[in-house]
C-alpha cells in the first residue's frame, strides 16, 4: 500500500498573516501540494492616488506593522527621486541607522518568537520560557532595544513620523546617540548568547536544498552589504539592473491559488530576504557577522531555505556592529540641525527600492504638476517569495512524504515560517470568561 | 527612572471599539498626575512590546476592549487570577498577541509587576472605522473616573 497523506493547514501558525498549506498524497502519488494566500487585497496603490507627495510615506507606512519604516523609506526615496530632491549625507546616514533598527527588530521577532519554538518542539514562546528562560529573556531584551532604537530615530516604534521628503523632522541628540552606541555594544553579548542557543539546536534545521535564484540589492560603490542603496542583483546573472527597471525583474503575474501576485525572473521562481542578501553580498559582512555565519555553518551559495533564519541572525550581528561604526562617524563630524530640503513641485515618476527585513521592496509613484499622486505600484518581498515557497514544497514533499503525516506537516510549516512571510494585519481584542 | 505605575491602552484605533483603550489613555494623558506617579502608554496593537513597558514597574493598569459576554459599554475590573482566556490563537506574533498569554510569559520571565489590573470594556462593534460606539462614549467620564480612582488620584 502506498503512502497516504491529507494535510490541510488553515492557517499557518506563527507567521504574520494568513496562508494555507494543502497536501494530498494517495497511493504514493502526489495529487496536490499547494501554498495558498487567501487574504483580501488592501488597495494601498489606489488609496494614495490623489494624495499629495508629502503624505505618501505616512500613508504607505500602514501597509505593515512590522516593516513600516522600510515602506516609509522606500516611498520617501521614490518621492524624492520624482521631485528631484537630494538629501544630505547626515540624513542619509540617520535614515540607514533607522532602517537597521527595523532589521534587528523584525529579525529578532522572527528568530525568537516565530521560529525558535520549532527548534525546541513547543507551540509558542510562552512555554519556551519555562525550558529556556535565559534565552527568552535575551530575546525580549534585544527586541526591546530594537524597539527603543526605532523610537529614537523614527519618532515611534512603528509607523515613523520623522521621515519626510527631503530629510527628517527630528534628529537625536549626540548624547542620545552615545547612549544608543553603548546599548548596541552591550547587545553584542546578547547576540552571541542567541547564536549559542541556536547553535545548540541547529541539528533540527531540516537538510533540504533546492537551487534557486536569489535576488537582492547590491551596492558596488562603495562595496557594501546593503539594505538601502544600490541596484538589483541576482545569483543568476553578473550585471546589475537599475532599480527603475524593477518590473523586468519581478515580472509579476496572477496565480489562481493566491490573492497576492507571484513573481519570476530567470527561473520559474526566485527568493528574496536575508538568505538572498547573504548569497549576493556575504563577502561584505562585518567581521562579527562573518564569525556568526561561520559558527552556524552558513556559507555563500547555500540553497537551503530553512537557513534563512540563520541568515537573519547573521544580519542582526551585521546591523549592530555596523551601526556602532555609523554612530562613531556621526559623532566625529558632529550633528547639525538641518531643515528638510525642498524643491519646486514638478510632475514626475520615481522609484524607491530598499531591502525590507523579508527582502527587496519596490515602490513607484507618478505625480502630476501639483504634486498629486496619479499612479502607484508597490511590490513587496513576501509576494516575490510565494512562487518560490510553492516550488520548494513541490521539491521537498517527495523527499519527506515517507516520514508520515505529522512530520511532513511540521516540515512544511517550518518551511513557510523560514521565509518569515508577512501577509497582513489583524485585530487584538482579548476574550475571557470569569472564573 | 521609570514611574512605578504604567497605564496602558491596548487596541487598534482603526477598528471601532477596539480602540477604546488608546482613546482612554489619550484622555488620561491630559490630566496631570502628582509626583510623576504613572506613565501613560498607548501601546496600540504592539502586543509584544507589553513585555518591555511593564518591566521594572510596581503596578500595571491595562485598558482593553474585551469580549466578556456583558452589555456593550460595560466595564469590568479584573486581575489575572479572576479570568481564563478563551481566545483561540495560532501562536504569538506581532499580528496575533494575546494579552493574557503575554502576561503569563512576563510572569515566567520574572518581569510581571506586583500588581496587574485589567479594565475590560465590552465593545458594541469591532470593525473597520475610527468611530467608537455611542454605548461606550456615553460612559467615557465613568471610565476615566474609575481609572483615576484606581491610581489613587482625585476624580477629575
């Protein structure tokens, strides 16, 4: 008798938003394996039409409650491009510092709260605290640092208020930057604790490889492990594609199993995110980040999607170490109070591209002569990963289906979680009964 | 140095009565308190950050929209040992956080304030929109007075 499997996961737990997994194996034959995104579209591209260019970054920050800084930065860059505004080097550095806070915030959230329970065989971080108390305390401490770092640079933890076209409405004081630097230096020890904990359970990371295309920003001048500047790079091609040509990279198309569009470039799918950035730029990581990668067995060319979580931890080390250097640079030059730069309003089109924690993000806007938005096009990283998740599942299932229903289910759940998908937002009311 | 008491409003202000916690905290923040007794925090939907804002406090007062089987607008004060959570969650994330689960986590971590008081307010409608129902708005002064009394402050 052949293998029989019937798996319906509605919805995948411990991811941000709702996605489904459907598997049907009958008589040893795979009848169905599907990764589905059933959520309703949210129409942000329609919402911003008619809005003034100065309001765009505030509106689109609401696309996400986790990577809101990233969305605001991408939008601000696009608006500035359209209006011909160039920001000062100080603004540029402070924005990157702000962006790094969100990388740490999002990555630690995923590593500690969403992925770690799988490594320890518990359903969530709540029971994990009983068995790995110090590890969870460390995660909470790092998450708090990242939140407060965002507060300082962005004006609040989520949905930044300091970002405007041309600059920043508020900058930290030099003393606040010195305090932040001190906390970041202290965080290095915490990060190494997390590395040790993850290293102790690394054998639970499934060994699965599927070569695919990895797409991310690459910055050559100066060579940088970039989240913010650069052009579009891929492990499947040598040259770089200007961000203005992002449509020729994403090649979005509609899939009947998803309300989100899928993407493909040189192959029938590609991956974005920490592992993609690592595979394109690993040689440019900070020394500590390189050390973390070596300790956790992550090497350039890795095509195990489960290792994306490890790549995120490597990037945590990178952003912390690099931020310390950036703060030193700012303090050496001395902070100047600058007014946001402006230019005469003009019609135009602009593209902004940054790396969200989950991968490369494109924002494109077109404005009329009054500075009102007439068209918007946004392509988010999780959308770019959907086809790759599907292809991974198709390749993985034949390798593991003999392991039984529960093991297959768990490995598919872990696969989706490894991509750290960010699918939507929901409400948070409590529900109780009185004892 | 953090004030010993934190008053936290939880909820999504774009989801109707779900936003009653932040709405109350916003109003409370306009009333000066003696001796920097308390800090008011609109935590919005950042559930996980609850762990950070209650750490190191003596008392946390949390105001949240709560499905308690009461009439819309009714407010009830309770402590952790007086309720059991009935919310079915698929995990803990920034999109799905359960207040009671997070407080349990804080307790395990040794970061729970000595005293945690929750004011639950039964909603009329939780759904898209920034409007809070009349059932709740009609009682807003009562909510404020009750919470000020909880803080040992004169009724405003």
